[in-house]
C-alpha cells in the first residue's frame, strides 16, 4: 500500500526522479518560467486594483505601485456619480437570459446529438465542429443587418439567443451526455416518456456539474461581451457595463483614477465567480472536454 508521500507525486515527475540532479534543475527551471509568466499576467490586474485606491494627484505625480492611503471613499463616489447600479442591472439582465438560453438550447442540441441521434445527426455534429473554427466576429455584420431588419435592436433578446447557439457549449454538453448511462434513458422510453420529458426529468438532474460550468462560462462571456451589445444597445437605456466603459473612455469626462475604478467594478463579478468555482470548472472541463 502506497504511503502518503507517494500520493503527493502522481504526476509526470515522481518522487524518485527528484534524486537526479538534471531532473531537479529542469523542475526548478520550469517552475521559474511559470512564476515569471504568472507575475506578468497578474501584475496588470494588481496595478489596476492598487492604482484605483489613489487620489488623482498621487496617481499623476508618484510612480509608486502601492498607494500611501487606501481611499475607499473614492469607490463610493465613483459608483454614485457614474450611476453604475443601472449598468450592473442591465448586465445582470443580459447575463440571466444568456445563462437560460446557453443551458436550455445548447443542452437540448447536445442531448439530441448524443442520445437521440436522428437521421442526419452526424452532419449536424460535423457542422458544430466546423463552427468552432469560425471566428464569431465574421458573422457580426450580417447578424446586425438581419436584426435591424426585423427590429430587434435595442433589446436583450439577440444577446440571449446568441448564447443559445454556441458550438463550444454544444460540444461540452454532448461529450458529457455521452458518459451518462443509456440504460436510464432506455428505461424511461419503455415507460412511455418522450425525449423532452427524459431531458428535463432524467438528464438534467444527472448533469448538474456540466450545467453549472456552462452557466459560469455563459456568465463570463455575457458579462464581458462588448461588440454585439455595443451595436445593439448603444445610446439606449439598456447599455451594459462594458458598453458604458467604452463610452467613458471615448468621452473622457472622468479622470484616470475614476476610469480605473470603473474598470475594477467591471472585472470584479466574473473574477469572484471564477475564484469560487474554479475547481468545478477545471474538473468538468477535463471530464467532458473535446475528445480528439
């Protein structure tokens, strides 16, 4: 029976490999490179957070990273003056609808490709995989023209539906559903249940983990999306946080520190969610990721 020390070394490098000098040197070199990359990735975020606590005078005249005094009151002032609650509410509406569409529509499509498998399903599966190769921005112009013609500009509906047609989410759902026992579904069909009933009463309760992960992906994507909300919601009462940030940058009506505070307001929600659920995201993505 393996002891506790052996359980700590179950990766590429085993415990006995560390006895070799060249392996230790390689290990520490890789660790150092990863540490440097991490610092470069984290530094802009930390600089933004710390600089947002400064006064405009300190920000403009002193190059120090850590502020002399953490000005918490400045955040409340910026929040109130920019009326950020309104844009938070608009983004929340966009996010909630996007989560619903991302889970229901992509989940149903993944279920059909995985368990129902109607005639021609292989063709649709290939089209979904091809959809992963097409940049989303290439369809923005025809999509916007069509939405303008049918009068859906100035509403959240196109933002919701765009999340319900995501090839990546379909692949995640399909590969997860492939791992579910078919015996449950076959037994339900023998009892006379239809595919919709099976999906909502059998498949969904067994798929809480993948549903949570897709929901988190949808939250991040919907919250940080800019181009489509900008085209559809600009100069309307429904502007999201990202559209408002662009308007602030273009209008130059606030100082640099207030702009940094507005950026902090925008990036906090998805970061908090990722920190809370990063373990679940990693596990389910590995289990139900794209199979090559």
